[in-house]
């Protein structure tokens, strides 16, 4: 396996680690509430309205991890499978994952929506550039 493929895989593993970390944060915010009987299971069985804000933020962020990152994982998988990983793609992958970490940090703490949205758009632009560049590299060059 060459360096650029390893770099892309490092980005993939870092994104997966982030997803598990958010899941752990979510559990740490929910489970004590249930165990201490501050939240009844019946109150959250069908929707999350009864959860306090910190639990909702973690839950919403965990859901976000299955949006843009799925397009990232798909691209990484295709690029690796057809052995078309280039340095620019691996670097952009790392930058995309960094944007996801920043997005998560904003989302699960103070949740400053304007900042979070800006970081989301930056990550989305990086991912779109990755897909566009990959399509050009693979189909045209």
C-alpha cells in the first residue's frame, strides 16, 4: 500500500473514530438521565423531545455523521478499489475530516449555528471538489 492510500485510510479511520466518539458522548449524556430516572423511557420512545439540550445536540450531531460522511466513505472506497488515490485527494480527505471534527466540536458544545454552518459549507465544498476532481481524474485524464 502506497503513502497516499494510507493517508486516505487515516482520514477514513479518523472519521469512523469521530462517529464512535460522538456515540459515546451521546450515551454519556443520555444514560445517566435514564438511570437517575430524570427521563422516562416512555417519554423518549417515539421522539427525542424530552431530552435536554446537550443530549439533543449530541443526537443531532450523530445523525449528521450519516450525511456528508457517507459520500466521503463512498468516494474513499471507490478510489481505493480502483487504485486511483492521488495526493490531492488524500489531502482533501484529511481536510474534510478536520472540518467534521470542527463541526462536531461546535455542534455539541455552544452550537453557534452561524459558525457551524460555515464549517459545514467548507466541508461540503471540500467533498464536492473531491468528487469533481475524482470524476475528472478517473474519466477524462
